[in-house]
């Protein structure tokens, strides 16, 4: 299996910064470890692109090109392009995805 370049969209980078801020406010020592976990998990998609599942909530409405990889309690949402993997969002998997997407649309 060939390697894919993994890149983070601006939205995913904003999600990462928000997670860092939230975790650091509660436990500064854990913040760096959380970010490392998420980055390592995302980088693993470079060689194991099909390992995530299609996002069920999106599949229900006919959107099948987004996949997710869980790194509890977050879900890394990504899409596979020709030779690249785009991490498009990091969502709290404990929350309802439809609500999260609606909030993002309202903020846009």
C-alpha cells in the first residue's frame, strides 16, 4: 500500500487548537499528550487510509466520501484524495454529529 500525504484543513486546525485550549484549562500537563495522540492517529492514515469507517450520520443522507477514525473521545473526520488524506474536522464523538454540523453552519 502506498503512502498518502496527510494534511490538516484550516477547520481541523481550529478544532485542534480548541481541544488544546479546553484540555489545557482543565489539565495543562495533559494537553500536549492529547495533541500528540491526535496527531499520531491522523498520521497513521498515511499508510492505513481505509481503516476508518464511513461516517454513519452522513451515510444516512447519502454522503459517503467522509470517513472517521476514533481517538476517544474525539472523531477525526477525513477524506481520501488521490495521494492525500485531508483531516477535515475533529469532533467530540460524545456529541450528536447533526448538532455539531448545524453549529458549524451557523458559525460560517
